[in-house]
C-alpha cells in the first residue's frame, strides 16, 4: 500500500506531530514500507499453524510462603524519634 504526501500530512496532523517539509518524503517511504510488510504478513497462510502457548496457561514456580527474617521492630523503633502503639510517627505534611 503506497502512501502519498497528503496521507503522511493527515497522519501527522491526527498524531499531532510536526514534520519538517524536507522529511515528508522519507516518512512517506518508511510508512509505505511498514504497510507493505503488514500486507505481506497478512498474506501468509497460517491455517495449518498451531497457535503458540498462551502466557496465561503458564504456571509459575512460587517459593514457600515462610518467614525468613526475625522481627526487628523493637530494635528499629528504639532509635526512632517518635513511636506510638508499635507504629512510627511522622510529622504532618499535608494541612
């Protein structure tokens, strides 16, 4: 599918792109090449091709949900400037 200058200008307008006048022929050629490639890919007979595996069919190997660290909350809060009921207190930043 060949594009012409007006097609590229319309595409650029719709995409809100500003293209220099001297670059339009290069854009025209590149976009035409891309559309030709899409046409070639659509022309391939894929009726005998088995679909690839779906990513949703994959099963992830998950690690055990087990505690691997000690509770260091008391040690960490011992150096905190303000703690209340096991929570860090911070100054109010939004009024």
